[in-house]
C-alpha cells in the first residue's frame, strides 16, 4: 500500500473515524450479471460486457449478440420452438443449413454468426471457432478468480494410456459366475485426477493380499494416462466378509458399503453401513438412541485400519434401520444430500415409515433433516423437521428423486444454481393429461423451489417458474430413443445446463452436415431458467450407427479424466473388439478433451 494511503487510514483512526468499508467483491454471490476488469458488477447484457452468474465479462466479436449472458450469433434460420430447435426437427430448411464446426446458435428463425463461450480470459481470447482450434473464454469462480470454461470437445482425441485392453469401462464388477475382477476410476489421493483402482485380485476374487497385507492396486492418474505401475493402497481387514472389501461399493445381500467423502476433505472414506453378520446398521453402539456405521478414514497412502464410528439415527418403525446410504422402497426412504451449505453430506428422511408419505405436522408436509458432522448424523431427536412444498400428488415429495411420468411423479433434488446447496425441482405438471411441463402463460416451465434452509423450512415458500425450451422437456433427463437429454454441468463453470444430445427426428446427434455432429446446449440465465436459444456443442463423429447420441453410452461417458476441471468425452471401448483401444504402444482410451 502507498505510504499516503497508510497515513490516511492512521489519521482517520486517530480522529476516531473509520474509513468506509470496501464494497463487496464482485462474484457469483453478489452479481447476477458479470464482473468487469475493475471488479464492478455489470448487467451482462451488452456486447462489451456480456456475461452471467458473476463470471468475468466478455466482449463479443463483430456481428455477435449478447443473449442470456453469452456471445452468440450465426443463427440457423428456420425451425420454431415446437418443430425446430426444441423438439429436434427442422422446418423450412431449418437446422440443416449452415453452421461452422466451432458452434452455432439455433435461434428459432433469427440470424447471426458462430457461437463463442465468452470473451477474453486471463491469458487470451476465446474463439469458440474451428474444429481444431479456439479456446474457451475466461470466466470467474464465486471468489472472482479467473478460470476457463469449456465450449466444445476437441475433435481429435488424446491417447490416454491404460494398463491393458481388459480395462474397457470406467468401472466394472464381474458377476460371481465369471472370472472375479473389479475396478473403478476414482480420485483416492485427492490430487484432482482420477486413478484406476483395482479392487479385487482376478486370481481369487478377493482383495489383493501381499504377505497378509490387504490392499487395492492403484494406477495413479496423470494428464496423459494411468501409470503403468500399480501402488498398493491398504484396505482394512474384515472377518465377516471372506473376500474383503473387494469393490469400491457393494449392495448385495448383507454386504453394504460405499466409498465416499464423509468429512469434507475431498478424499473418500470406506463406509460399511450394514452388519454383514445379521443385517441392520453395521454396529449398534449408541444404545436405543442411534446406530452406527463403520467408517475407515482415507489418507494419502491408504484407509486407516482403525474404525471411526459414525452415528446414524434410530427411527421408530423403520425396519432394519438406516442400513445403507440411500434407499427408496416402500416405507424406507432416505438419501444423502447437500442441504445446509457445508461440505459434509446430510441425511434426509423423506417419508414416515408408518404412512410411506412425507412426514406431517398437522397438514404441513415435512422432511426430517439430520445435518452431517465429522461424528455422524446424531440421534433422531436432534434432527430437524422442516416444511417442504406440496407437489399435488398423493404422498407428496416422499423421495428425493422420482422419474415416474405414468403416475405424474417427476421431480429431482439437485443443485441447480451452483451455490453448493440442493434445490427441489418438479419438472412435470401432475395435473396435465399427458406428461408435459408446467406452463407460465404459454411458456414451458419447471417449478423450482430454491434451497432456503431456515429453522422451520427447507425450501423457498414460492416456486420459481424456471423457463425450459419446450414442453417436451418434462423430465430432467431422458435416455429413451429417440429422445436423449441430460441436466449436467458440461462447460465446467459449476452451473448445470440442459444438454440435448440427440435429434428426436433421428435419434442421433444433430448435424449441420453429416461430418459435423453436435449437441444442443441450453445455458442457465441466472435464476430464471434455461435460454430458449440452443448453442451447438460440436462432438466427434462417434461409433456407428448412432454416434455419441447421449452423454453416457455402452462405450463412452462424459467425465473429467485429465484433471483440468473441464468434462471430457471418454471413449473407453473399441466397437470393433469390445476391449480398450490398442496400438503398438499398448492399450489406451480415446479422450476428446473439453476446451
């Protein structure tokens, strides 16, 4: 700080007057538009200050428009909301005409140029642009730090090494009748990159045993592949399970355990939730008030051998107790969620075991929230009964997720606005004669109750009418041919988009020409809904006959494999062999990086 500035502050303090506090930093929590180079919040709607959700403002290129906080243009003429961009068909030449490999906008009849994901980053400008080039525009995290947001997948794959061609999936567990083997791709070491974790020895079906030391074999992740050499990651011994913890998660018989972060340090723990000898929670150690799960803390070199007891509430009339992390069967409904804004999972009991409907106080529907702590979820008497909305269906929101259009039960608990707390979304109108969205006038919408945790309620009392592109999007995801779409964070900015991966007219990716397949992405516009203008997201020419028509298929998936924070399209199976790809240098996966 300059000496005069320090002198001014000291003088003010000596006179008994404090300088005025600085204005709050521009971030996602203080700005619905974008943050300019001086740290000021702008509306985010002009071509020189275009942006959304507290990200860094972009300057649109010549001929582009700022639409929903994104520089967009080169619209494809033709195609209305029902028959064109939303429903997947083109009209009057519609989506068949024009388009560049770098991404175009389907505007439902408006004009414009190629799309970009927004302006200059800390180190350079974004072009959205050609098939092989262009970088994503600079954005900002909630704290204002510049980062990169993806705009497409690279069309030339990265060769990502794997130890052998047998590894033809992100995760696998062989049925008992087959040669026993299991592996998973998870970040065990908390270095930001997933590792290839072999959890069972193919020779025995049990965990690896090196002179009595039980372990998983870990091929550490690098930017270009998994290490060819495996290191041992110790796992606890268990007398009640003959083959040990030979998968990262199990839900068979009385063998229930999971691998998940229970203490918020970013590193997974091994959590055994059911007593393998007699059912019920793993250990009943707290008397009548609560039960316990057995938690083995994760560290950089293995799971702790010592057990940490993690309390779970004992609920009257709940047969078997809370013996797994999530359950959604009659009279046994609960889940783990992020509801109070910290990094620890919370337990939410959504249905009263006596009624198999939401809990009630008089006529007020409620969920029971048991906030997570480093020691567990506590006793039932310390949990909170919090009001939730009425969904218009008998039983209410008696589970955290339901995709049952035939009975009008369609909703989802997920973080829609990127604030780290789960929101409640009802996507289909239960009063409609056919499965369709709600309508705000003639505008298709979802009902979104944003998380507003208080002493008495969990969600906002009044739902937001969240705009969606068309009434056909009555579910948050679909994997039924020919309709494929997914709610997910595709560009890596922490906010979910509605990603439509297949044209309903064909069941295959959208195309401007046969060699230029793409997905349609509807970005969120603050807390108001999704843009009704689709941005085309170029994808590689995929396996025949249908290409990459979904975000996850039999031989591919979207995940961040390279550790840069941007989702990649990972093709892990050669359609010709059913195994991982191979060449003279060994086995590999094809990774189309997000950039």
